[in-house]
C-alpha cells in the first residue's frame, strides 16, 4: 500500500459542519468524505486519470 500523507487542514467551521453532516449521511468518516470529494473534483477536472482510482472513488476493500 502506498504511504498516506498527513497534514493539518484549517477550514471555516460552517464548511467543517457541512462536510461532517454529509459524511454522516453517507456513513463515512470526515477524512474519508474529504478524500472522496477531492478525488471526484480531480477526476471531473481531468487532473486524475480514472484508472488511478477505484470506480467508486473509494479505497480498495482490502486496505485499512
């Protein structure tokens, strides 16, 4: 598995709350939801090839 990078992220409290509600609705962690949104945006912008990610934008089932 590729190494995962960590970094602090500051955001507006309203944005944080909206992302947390969305993550809760989709049964994801907040971190997982942020990754999902970023991957989707990159894919739509043509910045990330679809072959570089699983079709649903999630990590493969066999990874933690």
